[in-house]
C-alpha cells in the first residue's frame, strides 16, 4: 500500500457503519492516559475521498494499476 518504501503491517480497520477494510499500520503511539492510537493507510475509491479546498494535489504520488 505504501509507495514510500516504509514497511506497513497489515491491519483490519472498522469504519463507521460497521464496514471492515484492510489497511496498513504506519505507526502507533501511546497517549498520556495509556491509550494506543494507530496511524493507518487504507485504499479507498475516489468517490469516497474529498480533496481539501486550497491544497494542490498535482504532485501527489501516482501509481499505475496493479496487474490483475
């Protein structure tokens, strides 16, 4: 999932509404109260993602489709 060359560990992510998707664990941290927080990456169809106004995405890494 990562094009940065960094390792990702596979995880399942529960989305609102109960849908489960596969993702990659990028990092984790423990807060001051002892709770774990995970930074993950998931693949999402373009219809589910909205760009943030005022940001330029023209230099975002782009990859070609993986062979079927």
